[in-house]
C-alpha cells in the first residue's frame, strides 16, 4: 500500500497524469464543435448519460489530482469558454451541460493558479454566462434566433425522407403553432457527414442546403425520385450539383407514382 501511495505522490507521476488534462481540454473543444455542427440524437439516453458522466468524473479526478501541474492549471482556465458555446447551441439540454460545468468549476477553483487570475477569470465567466443565458432567452422570446443561427433545431421534424440509396435526407422545420401564417422549410443534408457514437447519432446540419420555404397550409408535394433528384411541387432538382435551378417536369413525374412523400 505504501508503494502505491508513494507512486501517486511522485512528482513525475503527477506530471505524466497531467497530460490527460490536455485530453479533457481537447474533449471539451470537440464537444463544443459537435453541438455547433450536429443535431444530437440519443439512441439510449440512460446509457449515454451514464457514460458521459463517467468520462467527466474520471477526467475531473485526474485534474484535481494534478491541480498543481502547469498543464492542468492552463486547461482549467480555458474550459468554461467551451461550455459557453455549448450553452448557446444546446440551451435547455441540461444533461449535456451540467456534468462538464460541474467538473470544470471544481477543477477551476481547486487548481493552484494565482488567486488573482482565478478571481478575474471567474468574474468574467460568471458575467458571460449570465449575459449569454439572458441573450438566448430574449432572442428566443422575440423570434430572432432564426436570423442568428442557420436553423432552430427545436423546430426540426424527426421524420426524414431519405433518397433511394440513403445518400441524402430531406429535413423539415415547421414554425411553432403560436405563430400566424406558419411556414415549413425544407433542407437537404448529406448522410455521409454524420457521425455515429456509442448511444448517440450526430446528424450534421450545419452544411444543409435550403431548397424550399412554403406556407404550411399549402401542403407542398416534395419527395425523392431517385438518389439525387428531388421532386418539389412540379419541379425537379438534382441535389448532387450545387445551385442547380429547378426544372419543370411535372408531367413526367406525377404525384400518384407512389414515391416517398414528406
């Protein structure tokens, strides 16, 4: 037992473990990128939360253990900006935000960085989080989010229409019921850009191509003709080539062909 304690007290052991704190910093940057670029769909929420919490706890223990190391001190001061990005992108998904926020806060205050630096950064981060939360709720309240972000993921319809070979998917966003003259927006996304993780599917939406916006009451006819051609109310678009204009081909592809509708 004494040998084990001496091993973990050794400064070189702590220096080696401090490298893992850099891994946690990279993990947080990667997570911020995921929330910014992908629509996250848990396939097993309970298992995902357990695994996610375990990862954060393990990294947190390592960083508290190596709190005197320079690498850990630097990473501890830079974690909260990543969470700030996540706060804007997945506001309200507390299962995703709380574990890293708790770990990052504990590590930040337990690290042996200069107290003056921690006081200044802590004050700045607190103000930024409060301002970010208020700004998000204000933008959402007045419907300005649509002009700030490409799409509002809360309005995303979970029922997709896939092309013949599952190369593309057609995704719709429907205005909330509280809005007058509701619109429905159609986007095309490449399935090949998705990422599959344990208990989580990441659907890349940031590069989605907007193809149509119509009044919801108009009941637009939109479906796939094959793997690359999309029928849109009497017009056809080849989605394999960017900026291809719609072609009038209603007579060639009547809606009663039984192709997939959305």
